[in-house]
């Protein structure tokens, strides 16, 4: 149940990895792009299922602006093969 959302992040915030669930009944190919809080591209994923598994390891090379806050904010965009945005949202990471 997406409760009027086109995607859902579970868990959010996350420590090591999270899953972004979205509606994909025909198993079409979708792309996920992740950006930091300044809009800088971080990483991307491809999937033909109804979820993306996002690992914090893939974000380790990026600059993190923790500024003593317990979370880092990232933005994601899911696009179809025609590069049309089908969903977007926020990922929150927990720092140790």
C-alpha cells in the first residue's frame, strides 16, 4: 500500500541499506538516480522489478555534509526508459 505515493522507502532513515518500492506490474526497466543535498549526482541503479536496493557503500565516495546532525539527506528520482519521471522522494541516512 503506497498511500497516495508512487514509491516508498523502507526503512527510512537507514544505516547500511534500504529498499525503494514502486509500482511495476509489467516488470519494465526503470532507472534510479540519487543526488546529494546540493543536487550533485551520487549514484544510479537499474531495475526491472518493483524495488531498488540502495546501499550506503555506493554513497561513500561522496561528500557528506553531516555538520553534527545524525542524518544525511539524499534525493532520488525514478525514471522510465523514455526518461520520464515516475516518482521521486527523499532518502535519509543515519551516521554512526
